[in-house]
C-alpha cells in the first residue's frame, strides 16, 4: 500500500507566508482536494508536492521516503498536470501523447491511440494541437494520466475549460484511480462530486 | 506495466525536436538566410578582388556561421518553458541529461548542419581555394557542435529571464572565441598551404571537453533554476 504525506510544510512567496505547518497523510484510494482563493498558494503547494519546488520548511514523503532524496523512484510513480498543458502546438495529438508516454517511467499497456479514443479525441490524432480547442488541449494534457501507470496524480485545476462530458470523464478517471488504490491530489474551485469515494479537503 | 528504456527516451525527444523544427520553417531558415546575407554583404563591400577575398574568406565564413548559430540559441528551451514541457522533462524519471543531449543534438542538426552545407557553396563566392575546402568542412564539423553544446549551458541558465536574448548573446560570444580562433587559424593555414592538423586537434579537444561536460552543466542549470 502506498502512502503520501506532507509534514509541516511552509511556503513563503514575496515575503508573504502562504501557508505554514501544513500537513496531511494519504493512503491508497484517497482523494485530496485543495481549495482556496486565487493567490492562496494552491499551485505553490502542488509544485512542492510534485518536487518542482522546495518548501521553505517541512518535507514531503512518498512511502515514508523524502521525495527530494528519492526523486527517480518518486517520479516513476507520480504524474503532475500543471495549469499549463505541457503540449506542443506544432505536434499532432498522437505525437504529443507518444512523447509523454516515452518520458514516463512506465506504461500501462494502452497505446496512445487507444488513450486518445478514451478521452474523446479519436478523430483528432493527426490534428496539430494548435488547431484543437482549449478544452480539447486540456483533454490531451489529461490523457497523459492514462498512458502511464502512476500511483499518484497531482492535478492543478484539471477541470478548467472542460465541458460537461469532459468533467464527467475526469471524475470517472479519478474514481477509477481511487478504486485502483491510487492517490489523487487536486486543486480546484469546483466541487469534485465523486460520491463513491471520500474526499479530504484542505482550505488554504 | 513495462519500463521505458533510456534509449527510447533519447530517440523520442530527438524525433520530437526535429519534427517541431521542421514544422517551423521560418525559424529553420532564419540562420541560413542570415548566413548568406552576411557573407554576401562582405563580398559586395570588399569588391570582387580575388586576393583580398581569399585572405578574409576563412574569417568571414566563420564569423557569419558563428553569429548565425547564436540566433537560434535563445529558442532552445524557451518554448518548452512557456508551454510546460520543461516541467514534464524535469519530472521524468529518466535522467535529464539524456533529454538534454537529445535536445542539443536536434539543435545542431537543425541549425548547424544546414550551415555546413551552405558554407561549402559560399566558399566559392569568397574564392576559398579548393585545397582549403576540406579543412573548412572539418573545422565546421568539429566547431559547430561545440557552439551548440556551450550555447545550451547558457541557454539553460538564461531561459525565462527578462531580456534573456541580449544577455545570452553577451555571455556566449566570449565563450565562442577559442573555437573561432582555432577554426580560422586552421583554414588560414590551409589557404597558405601550411600544416593545420595542430589547430584541428585543439578543436577536437574542445569538442571532447564540451561534449562530456556541457550536457551535465545544462541539466544542472535547468535543475537549479526550475527544481
């Protein structure tokens, strides 16, 4: 069973303490939602949790090991989708997903083409990302979660610019992740609305 | 659940950057056009005097190639930072250095390789003797990868800074001077019919040094700056 915990995290940006003494512990199957007004440090917290930024104090542990000391092991198990999509406008949807799959440590057996179909992008595999709508680009970014087999998802505003169908798709994906004993941490203003699983909340 | 091999990551990133480069025709041709224009302007300004042109030919071609290759340096990590791809590189379980080497190689193939081909034709325009053509080719083959490698370190250090373009140019030109000196000396000696292997060995040593150290420095710079 995997565990993900944060101990006494403190983050200071531009001499303002965004949060201090923040801690939580999640086990397989848990969902954590981070809420808070704009500028409250949601993205800063997520960037600390995924290892892109260092906390001013405190530590983040994956399976009781500090992520900064075991980066490679941690990155194999973790997917981060930031608020920028991380897709290349010049490349087609399929090419974008192929490179994402290659960069990840593992793959879960689905080809990028099958994954695109699951995300409702089946006819767009040869369309340059530039020509996709912003909702479709978001779906393409989120499709990265499905080409890999990571146990921890860290999602920054995953529902932004998604339509109702896309939001439902995202909820189903998070449900399936929790059902498979994965852990999801997401920052969003909207209610997540997943009945089957308990959602822990942190208000910044 | 299967693990992706490091070699597959290298090829995937190389292919990705080459595809992006080839779909950005204007950026691909910019250095090439710049190179042609600079050399042509020199020829027009100096006049059609074979002896004058032959004397300055190595310097003109190398300075033009060097400036042309700095043009595209700024873009090496810039778009990756803007669209979040750089974050994904940093969060990949694969060694960042493999990704960096693939990106540097793609940059060289897209910007320097066309310059080398063009230089062979421009050599005729500046009356470079046939005997000096091979040495010119060798200096470009050994020298331009050094430009891409050293450039990558500074591109990684300055990416995302305000005014990074001018900062990068100011920082990079002094570092390019050894390559320039030894390359021009090689071709100069060849034009005069002297031995030039010594200078070529120096260029080879610079390439070996840059190839072994620059990818580490580039990867570390990116880590230091972005996590």
